[in-house]
């Protein structure tokens, strides 16, 4: 039986009334609160283009009605010279033994290249405020990954934690400007903090024109593991892959069944998926034009002809 994503419309785009939320609502994350109530985390930017992480509340049955919007950010950029002094962009929320692990992308501006990223961690104890785990990142560039790492998906299990994360494989000059190239790798941990990386590639480039694969979103179903992700050649689209072990993946992008609209906020690009289940249905949060500049929307998976 074939399934397609039916778009439920744009949910939120910042009107620019908050200094730290001047524009963008990128990389959305859904956290179930109770009933049909969800807390959606997202990354905004101030006028200096620094990323902050905020949230809003919605009822999933009427997602365009914003029930509450955060007055202050959950995560803000770090101190001068730290790994996240140019931005703190949440990328995944994991729950484990009453603690909430909010992984985020730390941004540093560069000189020879525009930026470098790494992965930071903020933890909430038993429903409390998120507090930065350490002043430095939990996953950073290394001897074998010398460029940068960024957006991730983290799933704790009884025996180990699994992470799928963006890994930059290099920079090249195109049209006189440096252009990054990154795909998705796999890592494991026993505590969600110290990660063992062995260079295992989960989602690789489909061809030489594809240069950006990011924001993995993984769900473990009974029959297999499923992943949705962003991939970009000329413009971002959402891809799809399946795996029997969560490590070795087969790309099935043609089966993703969601694309840009003919007009409107997601007519040029579609990216940064977050897929989750609720009340017997499967939903997807995603961004549209401008890498989150036009906000985020919601879709639901349905049977289609």
C-alpha cells in the first residue's frame, strides 16, 4: 500500500516582534506533553543572524492556533570564543530515565570558510529548565573528521544510544566561494555524552552534484528502521531511507512522497524533517523556503492511490 504525506499547512513564522526571535523558525522538534498538546522547539535568529532556540505550544488537531509562545529562549549562544558563540540551534530531544537531553548545533563564524559547527548538549532534570551540560561540545571535529559535525538524531535504547549525525567531508571552491560537502554518519554511546565514532556512513551522496545531506529523523518500526532527511543539489528536498539494523541504509528517495508546493512558503525548497507518531498517525514537521525563514509546517502520512 502506497503512502503519501498530506500537508496540513504552515504552522508558524516569527513576525519579528522579539529581539532574539527576529526571523526564522528552523529545525522544528515535537515533544508530546499530554493529550493532543505538543511543545514544538525551533531555532530563530536575531538581527545579527545569531541562532536561539525557543518553543511554542499547539494542539495537533488544530496546529495553526498557537496556544503559547516562549518569552525567552531555551538555549542561547555561548560566551565569546566558545563553540556556540554565534548560535545555538536545537536539533534533537531525547528522553531517558526522567531526563531530557536536548542536543544542539553550536555555530562559530570562520575566516577562510564561513563557519564551523559542533554538537552541544543541554539537559533538563525531571521537567526542569535546560542547563548546558558543559561549556564545550560533546561531538566536535576530530583527527578523522577534521571539518565539522552538526545536526543529529539521537535514540536511547536499553543497551546503547544511537546517533545519526551530519559530518562534513570537505570544502571546495565553487563560483569563487567555499562550498561545504556533508553527509550522514553513525555513532554509538553508553550514556548519551561520550560518543564512539568509527566513520560508518549511514547516508552517502547520490552523485557528485549532491553536496548537503542533513537533519536525519529516525523511527524504529517493527519491520525496519526508517529515516527521513534533507538532501541538496540545486535546492533542498526531503529524502527517505530504510534499514534492517539502523546502521546500513538503502536510500529510497522516490518513496518519500512529499515535495515543494506550486506556490507559497514551501514552493522553493523543503527540508529539516522531524517525523513522530501520535494517536495512531504519523506526522512530519518541516521547513520551507529560506532554510526556515518562512517558518515551519506540518504534514500527516496517509494512504494514497
